[in-house]
């Protein structure tokens, strides 16, 4: 049986999105082209893969669900084979960091991560890539990175999030903030302040910075900010009365006149390493283990 892997990928995206138009947009093709790919795959497999009559939001048949479950690893293996063929004898693993700029992560910590990984995989090169806050999920799914180190979990059916560290948060305030001169602020008072919010960032990530893990988003006073990295986020904070929070070790990134305040009663956050569910390469799971072992160093503790 010959399978067109482009058709296989298109079908998996359609199953993940659960909506024809969204799947076509994610693949950067027309809805008509997506339909033709799925029809071609059905002819290749020989059984119906989608429930009939569900045009806009199709669901898989039992056979389609089984095919999707088995085809994910198949597709990842094909991608790995392509990467291996194009690689000059080395494997490159790409670690994505949300909003990273030059100061973070520290070079010495990345060198230590790479050295630890090469003990068992000497042919591996580790690269670090900053991801815009708006691309945390897309960076993984599109394979621009292999692993993302971030707070919270990625909510996507094709992504697995593994807890690896617990970090405490501090408040970050500027000279115009109502807490500009404070040392310690009760969490209830801090939560009542104006809090920066990037509406384009995944809410599972963003909610940890506007204290959405403590109360409903509808109860928050959110100030929208368009920021893709830490530097632009902190620049916006200098000019605003709004405040935010950040993991305590990251306070070294703060430029003047920003400063941190302790927040009484604020729980810590769980940091995770996230990877594509279908990526089962042993070297990738070794990287997950290494990041977990050195999570505090990566955070700058």
C-alpha cells in the first residue's frame, strides 16, 4: 500500500483542529485542496476515515481514529529520516525559550546542557532559539523547535508537557505603579491592580502572569500589550501603571527603573518541557531528562 505523506499530514491536522477551514489555514492551502488530499488518502487506505455529512467540523470514523493514532509516529519517523538525510552526520536539537533575548538563557548554562547531552549522544548539537510569546505552540507544531521550556502546560493534542521545576514568582513594578515604593504586597492587593496582558499569547501561559491561576480572568483588570519578547514587555511596563509577575530568578533581567516586590500568598508556578507527541526519538527524550535535571540552572537559580 502506497501512502502519500502529504495527505497523511493533512488528515492528522484536520483531526487535530476538528474544523475544515482552520485545518486548511494551518496548512496554508485552500479548503478545496484539503478535501482533495483527504479523498486521495481515503482511496489509498481503502476505508472511510471521516464521518459523513460533517462538512465544517468533521470527526474521524473509528477507522480514522485508529489510523490517526498509528500515523502520527509514522509521519514523525519520515520527518526524522528526512532530517537525517539532510544532516551532515550530526543531529541538531532545538530548544525553544519563550520571549528569550540575549541575556537569557545564559550561555554557560546552554553549554552545560549541551555537554551533558553529548555524554550519551556525542553526535548531537544543541541550539537555543527564542520564541515569540505568540508562537509557543506553533513553534513546536511547525517543527521550528523540538522542545519548549516554559511555565505551565501547552494545551494542544499533538503536544506533551512534562513538569520539571517549581519556581516562585515576584511582582514586577515600574515607577508609575501604585506599588513603586513597596517591599511586600498582599496577593489580593496585587491581583486588584492593572496587569499586563498579551491577548495573542496562549492563555494557558499568559494566565500565570496576570494571576489567572488565582481568580477568574473576568475579575482581572487587564492592560493589553503587544510584546513578543521579554525586552519589549519590560519596556512597556516602564511606561505603564500596570504591573506583572515573573519567576523570581528572572529578576536579574530587569532594567532600571523596574524592580521586584515580594507578593504575600502567591503560589509558585510549575515549569515544563514540552515536545511533539509523535516525536519519539531517544535523543529527544534524553534532552527532556537533561533539561529536567538542570532546570534550576536554566532558570538562573
